[in-house]
C-alpha cells in the first residue's frame, strides 16, 4: 500500500523540508498551505521533478470546514491516508503576558491547537482499524517552548504547544490499540521565517551561539526526526517526544 501523507503548513520552513524528505522516501505528499500558494507549488514542483508524487491543497487548519475539505481532497487525489504531520503553526510579535489580549490568544490557539485537533480527528476517522482503516502515524510538531514557557516572548505560543503535547499523549493512548501511533517533535531554535513573524528575523543568529551546541538548527534536522517517528523504525514508539533543540 502507498504511504499517503498530509503535511500541514508544508510550503515553507520545517513543513517544506518534511514534505521533500517524505517524498524522497516514497510517500505521496499533500503539501497544505494557508496563504502562500506559490511556496507550496514550489515544493510540489521540486518533488515531481524528482519523480515523486505531490499535490498542493490550500486550507486554513483553524477552520473546521476547510480541514474537512483538505482531507476529502487527499482522499480523492492521493488515496487512503496513512500519515499526518501537524506542522502548521504561528506565533505573534514578542510581548509580555500583560500586553497580550484575548483575540491574540484565540488566534494562536486556533491554528496551533484547534487545527491539529481537527486534523487528527479526520486522520483517525480514516486510519483507525476501529473504522476499517489500515492504521497509520501522526507526528505533531511542538516546541521546546512548551516546557520552557517562552517568557518575555510568547507565553501564549508556549501554552499552545503544551496543549499540543497533551493532545499527543492523550490521542496516542486513545488509539494505540487501533494501529495508529502519535508522537511529537519538540523543535528548538530553527532557521525559518517564523521568527520574522515574532518581530525578530535574526533571532536564530542571536540565540544560536548561546545554545549548548552553539548554533541554531536547520529545518532538515527536524524533518529527519519527524520522518523517523512516522516510519516503521519507530514501531514501538507512541505518546513519545524527540527534542531537536541542540541540547536546549
Ligand atoms: P514557518 O516557516 O513560518 O512556516 C509555517 C507554515 O505553516 C507555512 O507554510 C504556513 O503557510 C503554515 N500555516 C500557518 N498557519 C496556518 C494555518 N492556519 N493553516 C494552514 N497552514 C498554516 O514556520 P516553521 O518555523 O517552519 O514552523 C513549523 C512548525 O514548527 C510550527 O508548528 C512551529 O510552531 C514549530 N516550531 C518552529 C520552531 C522554529 O524555531 N522555527 C521552533 C519550534 C517549533 P503559508 O506558507 O501559506 O503561510
């Protein structure tokens, strides 16, 4: 059976590296994006140029109806789903808690928690042996911030990733006997465009030298951990996490 993977937020950063690496390992890949269709199409074109199978599907994971449409598009275009990487995530401008309003908390949690929750639901409905599926694997892309708290920067984001970790553990145990493994990767400080959204594009260069490994991470280093957890090499791992954070 073909491995069919959805990578949410697969057009840029960690998601793009994950999509490319998965395709190189034989997965048919759905590259989901929210706004940047051009970036997602670029990832798809590179995969196809290498002989792989990929499609780009736009959907905001924070919107339930769009998530449902995303999974239906994959059913129709790639076939039965076997893997999901809940990678799409956002953060907002660096701020202290006393500066953060309710609307911002809602936006961050909508993408970082509600999105993975609804995506996981759609995946379980397709993959669980309880529903006639053939099993599969889910990896949630979390952050070391879930445990460090991101004080002075984005405690709202850190809290959303802690919620994602709880989803990982609870769902993993809920579906462990139904052929589905659910794991998390907690990334450290990685070279992507997300730091510009926080208002500090050069954040990785600033903080990299302060880390135990004295450098920021490359998205491919996170992608490799994600692909291992998706693979049969990780057949006895569920409700577990890999930190990819240079010792942070
Ligand atoms: P990025 O370069 O900013 O890329 C984010 C991707 O997510 C983009 O493809 C974006 O789509 C997509 N996205 C955002 N909101 C979405 C939504 N509501 N629906 C669908 N797609 C959405 O970020 P990144 O650094 O690669 O981050 C990927 C994941 O790693 C996130 O969950 C992030 O929290 C986590 N992480 C990153 C770091 C780090 O240092 N970079 C550290 C720890 C954890 P568009 O291209 O359409 O905008």
